């Protein structure tokens, strides 16, 4: 398996809505607009979720790759 596979998977879903859970247990959802080789992600129309309910809305959000626990992409 190639080390670049996660990045290629993310590049394939650019402009799609994804969900991200951070190591501090916060969950965010938004439209993926950028990703880099460090798994840093930029979301637009981002929102923070709590129990699947919107807790806060953000216009644009940058999430550092080293803080990401998991990423859920559309199937």
C-alpha cells in the first residue's frame, strides 16, 4: 500500500462534505477545499457538531493533521 494513498483519497473528495473527529473528541463537518501531505485540511461552511447537532458554525476552518483522529468521507 502506498504512503500517498490517504492523500489521494482526500484529493478525490475535494469539494465534498466530510466529517472529522479530533483527538480532543470534537467533531467537525464541512466542504473539503484543501489538503496537504501533512493531512492539514481546510474546510468551508464548517460546523462543529455535538451529538450530531450543530454547536457552532465557522466560515472557513483549518485543521492540523496531527490533531485528527479520523476522517469520514462520502461513499
